[in-house]
C-alpha cells in the first residue's frame, strides 16, 4: 500500500483545487521557493499523527488567502489522501476507508471558525463521512517528518523519549510485553538493578558514604518525622528510564577503535550528526517492516525537507541513493523536498516531481511527461549536477556545446539591455543556460513539450528554448566543364542557403506548437559563423582571434588584425561569408580551438563596447526563455 | 431545493415549545425541510447543555439525515444534539444505565450492559412445550396492544401456529417467567428493551432519572412517525408527561408496518390526545401530475399538486399470463430512457420469480463466505469477512456492535477482530471449504471438522477464547434437499451483490420506502390471499394497509408508473382504467 494522490484545496498556497500524484518508493519534490513544496508536506502531516515532530495544529494562516485586492481567507480546508495497491491484509485493516472500492481514502477538513483557539476540524476515512474514524486504524500508518533545520544533536541526546530510547523500546517490544504479563522485570532491568545495589552497598566507591552523609545532614536539619530518605544510583530501575539514559557516541571512521575512544555527539560535525539522526529513524522504520518485531504498521511515510541541509555533496548523493534503495526494499514511502541539484541528479527522473506556481500551483511528476524509455535512461545518465539546473530555473536555454554556454549570457546582456538595470541579465530572469554536450534536444525537451506525436505527456510549465546549428553540408557539388562534378566548399550566405543536415531540425515544427518549448536553428551554418555573418560583428571577432593567436609575431595574427579593420557591414553577404568561413577555419584549428575562443570572445563581449548585432534566432531564444514577448525582428542581412 | 414554498417555510419556523405534526405527502422534500429546520434550531439554540434528538427508524435514514445536516451546518451535528434511530435512543439513552432496576441483572465482569439478541439466537427456553416444542425467549415478545404475546421464530408456519393458538394461563405464566429469567441473565430482544423502558418509566424510584432525561432532551423530532409501535407511542406519552415536546414528521397514509404492529389509527389518536398542531406539506415535487392523482385516488383523499415541470405520463398497465418475468423485455423497452428503474413487489416470493437474487440463509452464508474469501479480490474478501463475522456472532450468541463488522463488545480492537476473522477464513479455505465442486454434504463434513478445531488455533483472541467453546460440538447440515448437489449451482453468482446483467433493480415495498425512482414497476401477485400482494386487495378498502402498500409503491417514480398484473377480465380492465391507467 502507498499514498498515491493528495488533493488539497483552501490550504496555504492552494487556492484552487490542487492534485499531486506520488509513486511507491522515493519521491523528490523540486521547485522554486513559493511553489508549494512545504505546503504539500504540511498537508500530509496534517493527516497523520507524526511521531517525531508532534501533531500539526491548524492555525489561522493555514487558510488560503489570495494576494489580489479584496481577497478573503478561504472558508474551509480540504485535504484528501488516496491510497492504492492494497494487499489482502491492508484491505482487511483499512476496510472502512475503502468502502466498496479498491483504493482507500482519508479526508481532513477544517472550517475557518475559531473556538477557544482551535479550529473545528474533522478527520474521516472512506468515501463519505459515515462513521467516526477509528484511531487504531490511523495509527497503522507511521508518519515521520524531519523539518529542514534540524537540531540533530538535541534529538539524539539522551533524555525523555530520546531516539535511542524509542528504538530500543521498539526492538524489545515483545520481550517487554511478556515480562509485564508475567509480572517479572526485563533482563536489562534486573542487571541494572543488581548493579545499582552493588554500587550502593559496596564500600569501594564512596557512594555509600556520600549517601550516608546526605542522609545524616538532612535528618539533623529536619528530624526523624519530617526528613526524607535518599538513595544514590544510576537510574530508576525501569526499562524506559534506563534506555533514556543511554547516550550515542561516535568515532570518525570505521577503523577499529576502543570503546573509550568514542566521543560525545557535541564534538561531531553538524552534517554527520544529521546523518546519524536520519540513520536512527531509518532503523526504527525498517524494524517495523520486519515481522514479529517493532510495532505493526501497514504504511510507513518518511517526509524529509531539504535533506541536503548541512551535508557535503558527496554525502548528499550517498544519502539519497540510500533512501531510494531503502524505500524500494523496505517498502517505506519517502517524500523529500529539495533545492539541491546534487540530489536531483542523484535520483532517477522517474522519482522527481516538479512543482511550480505561476498563478496556481501545479505538480508535474516527470514520469508522466511522455518520455520514451530510451530517453528516460539517457536523461538519468546525463542529468548531472549542472544540467539539473533545468529543473530549478524559471526558464532555460539548451545549447549544444561549451562555446554557446559561455557566450550566450553575454549576448543576452546585449539583447536585454533595453530593459535597464535589474532586468538585463539572464540571472535577473532566473534563466539558466544548459550545455547538453550534444544534439540531445529530443530527450531533454520532452520534459517541457511533446517532441513527437507519439510522445504525448504532461509538460513541466517552464519555458525552454533550444538553440541548435543548421549544419548544412560542408561541401557541395558543382558542375564543371566536361560533364563532371567537383566538390567545393560551401559557404552559406543570403544568396545561397541550403537545407541543414542536423536531425534536430525535424522537431522544430512540433515543438513550436507547444506552450512552453521552442527550438531555434541558425540561419546559416554554425554558432560562430552565424554570429559572424551579422552586421560588423566580424570586426570584434577577428580581433579576438588575432589576440589569442599563439604566434603573435607571425603572419596569421597580423593578417587577422588587418582584416578586422574592414567595413563588414557595408559588404554583401557572400563576401562576408568568405571572411566568416576563414574565421571559422582559424577558430577550429589546433592553435586556438572553440573553447578557448569562446572564452576570449565572451570576455570581450563583457566589456559591452561597440555595436554588436545578435542573430535573430539567438535573440528569439533568449526572449522566449525570459518570457518576454517582442515582435520578431525582420531579417536585416547585408 | 433552492426556493422554499410557504408551507415549507412555515415548518422551518415552527415553534419548538409545542407539539407539531408535519403531515408530509410523498415527494414533499420532507428530509430537506427537516434538515433545514434542525439546522436553524441548532444555530439558534441557547439551552446548552440540553439538546435536541432527531430520531428515525433505520440506519440508512439516520445516515441520510446526518449527511444533509453536514451540508447545512458545515460540520456534523455535535453534542448536545444527536441523530439516531428510535431503538438506539431508547436503548442507550433511556434504558442502558438503569435497566438492572427492572431486569434485576446483577451484571457480569463489573459491567451490566444488556446483551441484545435477535431471533436467530436460541437460549432460555420455556419450561413447557407450546404447540409441541419449547420456545426460546429470543423468539417472542409482549404486545402492549393485544396484551398477549407475538411469536417470531423465523419459520413462517411455526409463527402462524403459535400466534393463532390460544394461550392458557399456565403457558402465559411460563412465557412471562422465561422472559424474566432471560432478562435477569442480562439478555433482551429489541422489543424487550421497549418493555423495559416502559416498566422503568412507571417506577417512582426512577422519576428523578427520567425528569433529568426530559431536561436533557426538551425537544425530540421523530421522522416517519407513522411507524411508531404501540409501545413506542406509550413512551412518547410518558415523556410528554415529563415535559418533552415532540415534532412528528410523516405521512399516516404511508404506514406499512402492520406486521410490526404499527397502527396509524393509534398514532392519529395520540396526535389528537396530546394536542399536536398540524402543518401540512401538500405539494409533491417528485412526480408528474397523473401519478400524483392516481395515488390520491387510491386512498380516496384530496388531490394535491404534482411537479409541473415533469411531463405527466399516464400510468401504464402491463398484463402477464403466467409469470411476471414475461414482462421484462417490455419493461426494459418502455423504460430505457430512464436511469433509475425499480421493480417493486409486496414480498420476496413475487420478486423471486424475476431473478435468482434471493438471500442466502444459515449454512449457505458460511459457504458463501469461504468461497468469496478465496476469490482473490479485496472487495470480496471484505464481504466474506462481514458474512463470516455475522454468522459466527449469531451462532455463538455474541453481543456485537454494528461496526467491526459485527465486532463483539468484549473485543476492544476492531482491527484485531477483523484479522481474527480473516485467519478463520484462511483456516477454512486451506482445509478445502472453498471448493465449489464439493457437494453440500461433502462440504458440510469438511466445514464441520475444521470449525470444530477452531478453538485450538493459535490465532484465537484471548478475549473470546471461552466463547468459542460451543464450536467444538458444532453441527452443520446441508440445506434441505441439496445434499447431493454441488455448491457451484447455488453459489456461482458474483458476491458483490450488484445487479449483473439486468438494468433493473428488484426490491420489496419496505425496501423502497422513501426512495425516488425515475420509473417504478409495481408487481401484483398471481393470486390473492398472500399478505396483500394482489392489486384487488389494494383497491378493496382505501383505509386498509393493502391500499397503503400500493400508495407507497406507486408514489416512488418521477416519470413513469407501471402496474404489472395477471391477465385481466373485462370488468377488471374497466376498474383500472377508471382509476387512471392506460393499457399497453
């Protein structure tokens, strides 16, 4: 059995009816601040008695209140959970929640009527509010919530209801029950009891003397009738008190160490204490799964907000992978919220749910985006930490290589300059440039739109612009005398445009029909070429090439500098094409290389000097990703 | 209902410090009006911690009213008010705490809760034989009206024999003493509870107790008041004497519980005696005019208005030669535009001619539970659990609560009870009791053996291990004349109890009381003389229960009413066409 759907209305940011679909195992909720991640977690907590953080009480601010003028607080909150995949035992236990259906339902409603500091609320199981909820049924679901800022040290500390105490009590539940029925003490209680007696009776430890002195002093002061009796020992002889006095110690590595070398948790690192805390919780939960041990539960829900808190990336990855495994093997349903690209890249795309809140919150599980299996596998491997930005930005520009990735942000400044400070960079719009390292648009863009007719699915409601090259053939055949054909180099220009060979071009039309995705292809050839073909850009581009040519005193560098002085904007397109082709030849040569060139080019652009024309397709992509609508520029070749 | 008529508004604003009778014709929107009125009273209530009690006669009616109230109040009706059945109110509010003063039950294990048994239980027999056999105290009740005893043993012929036989004084003494022993041991039937309540109301020592009760519930609203029995009316009279005000809601013309000894004449008399102010609801919003007119004419009462927005279709008459099931194709054809189509008959025997959907009894229930449990679907498993739990609880005379299902009072955790039943079923299935290829005789042997060693199983709950002892000598016999027949013949229907291929629902008149259908087919039996199930018995006397049966059944449909009768003679045709029917 697992929690399949959550319907929320009137609670926190969910002014309109909102639905989120989970799957069995690990669920990772990503989304920017304000998208509703905490709201979803709070809604789950509202349904169950959380054993770790205590029951969540409804307060006034939980009732949704819009931000528009004259908005009033919602009159009621409705939270409904649907559970699926019940086996025989689940069906018997949760019979009342199923009614005549296969899935079980649990509903919480609260009215916005305060009475003595509390709001009227009801919790009922089943499809209609018929009978009162049996609390023993509710207790069959064990929900644990870990908040984002955790004080692991306090939680792990010894004392009442400490984590250790709970775990030990859970482990010894059966033995404690039998002992209680027989009226005999548990073996641990016997041992400690004996130990206490030994301490108190022996003359070796000065405890007996200390006790006598205190006693004498008290009797002298108060006399025989008013005085109390005292006793010094390690703890009361009850199982609870004994295990509550136990402390967890650590040692920094797995190397063999003597018990005396272990240290108190206050000396441990913050991150590691967090891990210990989570480990102790998992220990308790996995105990419940093993039959005949632990308390009987039919569903275990672990809610963790921002597990990355206090953890180094390496540890984040390990923790998440472990949670994913534990979730599957030990049938614990884990729901995690995160801002970390490390975490989102450590898990499979099938486990991620994207939350966004443009006007109303929307939850899109990535597994519903219509990704064909090959794409899914591809993305799982390729969605590393930097590419994960895809899921966390307000808009994204997908590019093919490192050159584009470095240069586009600078070009964006030029395009956005007209909007003034605070709105003239990609960061201002929360847009990320993501280097796919290849022409993999078909896989990644499927998340945001339907790339082909066969791959219909949900779409993550975030704008995504793909930038790709036209890639026409490098050589073309022309007829020469004698009826033969010769292959010559093809330099695209306004008078001679041919079809590209890039197979990503086939998707442009279908993607263009979607709401969030667009794929833009260059007009001519490749990234640097297309930029070179516009206006007088060649002036800057040739200078940059000249400046980074290794042999500065040689002919190539000088030649490049000379050429950079030409008035390119007055030239006709074919002539410019020739220069562009030469620039490309120089960039691609081993003396420079695309990456080095791009880095130098971007630096030059950053100076923001001089005129520069951004090619239309790049401009369109930038505006699309930033969510700005501008009429497309007319082609201004020549 | 958005707009309220003046009549409806009048009741919603009715005074709560007087007795009021809301005389509601069929289709008047009574439940909605009552919910609105209760909501208003609750919202304006200032006499906390006193509250109002709204009483109905069935769990489904209670549930329906509770749901409507949630809609009006935004939340369920809470303390100090309550909605429950009349029986439940009498049992838990009037009798539970003080019953021992009347029954002299000393209590068991520190509690003196009465264990209510149905007539399926069989303990505490009369010392002497009556009409050949001794009778169990669970199978008869005192009747206030006749001042005699009414028998309900579950077997019709025996009931008739006992009810018709004259009871000698000696037998009467025996019956009374057996009941007293029964009560003193902490048991009672539902009707006994009424008698205990009445006895308690007479005791001077309990006057203070009942005065406090009257203060606690100064206003009691009774829905379907026409179903009040003589005993219940007596209680009403007594409570009135203590100052409780009553609102009765119902329609005396829909009184059809004669077999339970409800007599509308008695209710009418009480209304007059205690000075109830009558408020009428005389507009039928459910049905088209011609249906409404026919119903009024059946009882020869004043005609009322129907719903003008529903096309008035003349009631139709279908005739069958030998068996009403001949008419099924025609019925389906006539009603195919409608969704909710119900076929109604007076009793199960007429309905049985339509489908095999009759109920299972006794040992068949046990077999059904085993088969359903092995079928694999979770829904059927839960149905199996409910069936087995009910069978077991009945067999062992355990007092159970409604939820659970049928969870014995002795067991705290309903989940533990369900798991125990689940284990029992698995135990039976593993022994082969779910094999439908067995004959009933073979199956009974297997089931008996397995049940007999049930008390020794490891999964038995401590709280009831003692109660299971009687199973060691359990007897199971195959149903009459089925010994050599395989289980599959009888049990091959789906357990889910949904109408399978047929689009039609089949119910008795008592089952459809209060419902709204799109089309209703009222089936008359072949012959007269079987419990007023023939149309001639419906038309014979407009003041009789027969007429009221027809009235209740015929006032269910919105659009189309059909009567299905045996082939008519010429004069019979005339009688019915004059009544308003059109022959098909």
